[in-house]
C-alpha cells in the first residue's frame, strides 16, 4: 500500500532521475518516514547512509535533499532531525546545517571529545549509546550509565543547550538510572517491562 502510494504520488521524473547522492530506496524510506510523522507530535530522525559518514560535502548535500523531499511530501523541516554519525565530518556538517535551519541528531557517541565538539557546534541533540559502551568497558560500575551522567554534568556546568537522548540499553536499571535525560529510546520489550514494573 505504501509503495503504491509512493509510486502514484511521487513525480515520475524526480523518482527516476539518476542521482549519485540519493537513491530510489533512499527516496522510498523518506516517503515512509514522512507518512509516519503525521502520527507523531514531536520530531522524527531520518538517517544519512553510512557510506557518506566521512564525507563532509556529501553529508551536506544529502541532508538538504532529505529536507527538500520532505517538503515535497508536505513535511516542514522543523519536524525533521537529520541523524548523522559522530565522525569529525559529521559533526562539522551538522554545525553547518544548523546555519541553514536544519537540526541534527548526532549518533554513535562514545567519548567526551565527540560530546564537546557537538556542544560547541550547537547540535540540537546527541545520542550516546549506553549499552555498547557498557559492553566494551567492563568495570565495577556501569560504564555506559556513568558516561551519560558525565555528559549531563558537563552540559549543566557550561550551560549548553544540546539535548541528550540516551540509547542502546541492555537492562531496565540503565533506563531507570538515566531517566533524567531529555529523551530516551527504548525497545518495545523494555517498554513493556517498564509498564509492568512497580
């Protein structure tokens, strides 16, 4: 049904034109996201392909095309976050996109150097991966939870406006301990467990 609507509503020339930066499948995913956002009050993230994560210029071009396509589908850019990995090129591109009024969600945050660069560039939101950090750094305390707490304290100390969205959880304790974050992303399994937990 979604694919049929996509083919019926999308301008055929735009759909079939060759474009090295954005493929047919990219356009289809953006169309699906734009249909989902109609049921969501807040913003939605649309991720750039991993293949361009280290290419500053391609990140800029691709992100602008996402916004252009969203506008074609009737979605304003203030409802969209461009999801970009926290490479040096990605963070730099996100800072530039902000000047165009395009906000970003920087993901794959694993260390404080990435965090500081995001804060300094005024990034809208960052997504530290709690579980992945805990998996890789074994210690007596939860290293992933501790990392996000350090981000929060650093943000508060210098009054940065960037929002924190903790992601990639491994257990309920991590979620509960980071409930102070601006946002958290959790799987349906953990969501059900939270509902049924006193």
